[in-house]
């Protein structure tokens, strides 16, 4: 039996950061044993050779050209018919870090072909395919079987292959050993690990705790909504001191504020203000309603697309949370990658991303970079932020 690419939905690991008790709790959730797999930094891939020939897709089902990976061609021919999930990565024997892995993959654009250039890049930046699951094999469904059975079937299917390999993994039963291996990956500069429960089936499209991605810190992509400036940074000549970030609420069709994030350097502050040039307006006015959060007036600085925060209106102590420049049209703003410990909530929070009377924010946020590769529509969704809090 085959599973059509339109029917299949890749499973997504839940993102977590483990505290002192987290390692014990994770093992308990995974029934005493967890399979720790390296988190590679490449392109997620679906390999479908259930019919005649191999077809490749990204995890969002954009079809790739197999000719872009000539070093994998021989192994593809020997792969038993089936539907496989994995990641295209830089050759692990040559790549010492996640950055080197991603650079190797970035040299190939799997949506294009190169002619003679393909062979040169295969030699200069060799890739390998690391498979971590199998959905069907030789006409039989495997996704309903426990994780350990699927892994055995996968390893048997790719035995002896040179460039198609199983993801590296270790079976862990002790909290201290789990902590040790996770920290060793971080120390080596790796992005993190994925821990999997061996007893559960492959649940299409789910994001459940049987698969968790353990990260050094949580990263989210948020929309820039405003700019702050302190006297100290102004005196130093910085373009901005902080940025207001948030996300879109499709139900209200408004952008909701989450938190302010410190600009790590004048260079990044200047770049993001330049990117927002023409889409910024002064928040404060000399006449009522005085600032853009008072949306009951007719002043031109009022922003109809950013949700208001009652807390900012009621508390003079929170006036510093109001940016001096706001983004007029957030749909044309920029996306920022922000690192944090977790998503937090408080009944006394000042943000306008609220659910059940609580304002959601980021704990210890840190601005990493501008995501030039993402549009505002691709920023971390509101629903996903609420999931990360849970």
C-alpha cells in the first residue's frame, strides 16, 4: 500500500529547554527510554520511491530535482520502495559544526539544476542523506508500528549504503546520561538533539511530546512593531536601543505586542531601522490622544493594525514600554529571530497578546538577527507561541 504525498503530513517535534528536573521528566514521559538523535542543520526531505523512480520533496512538499544530488543517485537506486523522512546534510566526516553543514547544503539549490556544475559541487561540498523514519516500505505500512520497529526496518533498508545513512542516535535510560549527551552536543556547537519515545506510532502532522527537540534556548521569529531609544544609546550614536516585537492574530486581524528586545549592536539597530524606513511614525503627539495606544481619537499616528494594551494605558510606570516610533503597516515590516528561555505569561503583563486574561511574553529575550529569508506571513504563528508556553 502507498501513502500519497498529498495525504502525508510530516510529524513535528515539540521544542523544549530542559531544566534541572527536565531530564528525569522526559525519560518518564518516554516510558523510561528515549532515543537521542542529533539535530542536523540541513534541509528536511521526503523521499518517495513508491512508484517508478525517486521523487524528492521538502517538508512543505515543494518538489526537488534529484539531479541536484548526484552523489546520492546510486544509493537511491538500491533503496527499497517506500516513503522515507530525513534530512539532506553536509558530509558529517567533513563538517565540524551546524554552520558548515548548512553551508554545504546551501551550495545546492534543490529546485534548480546545474548541468556540469552539479558534479563539481558534489565533489567540493559533498552531501549525505540522514534518514530518521520510514512510513511505508515494500508496499507495507510502517507508520502505525512503534518507533523501535520502524527504526529497525529503516536500518535494514539502507544497510551498506555509502551516502544514505540513518541518523545518529543513542538509547538513554538515565537522567544524568541524558544530561551529559545533550550538553556534549551543545559544547560541540550543535543546534541540539531530538528525543523520541520508542513505543509510539508516527502520528501524521502532530506536535506531541513523544518527539521533543531539546534546544539550548528557544528561538522564535517575530514581527518588528516599534522602535525604542534611550538617552544613553542616543548619546552613543546608536540608531535604536530596543525593538518591540509581536505576531499576528488572524481572528482579530491585528498584530499583538509580546515584548521589547534589546538591540545587541548599533550595526544591527541601524540595519533594522533602515529596513523599516518609510514605515515608521512617531508615537507621541502634542495633542490628544497623545499616543497610538489611545485608539478613540482621530490622530494620524493611531495604528489600527496593532492591538491596544489596556495595561499601558492604565499604568504610568509602564510608559517605558511604549515605543517612540511605531510601525505603520506591520504587514510590510521585517521578521526578527529572537532567542529566549521560554514563552511566559502573566495576569499583570503589559503586552496585547492575551489569552484567558493573561499576557504572553518571552522570558529573557535576545535579538539574534533579521530573517531576510522570511516574510511577515512566515513569522511564528500566535497559536504556535501559545503551544510553546504549554
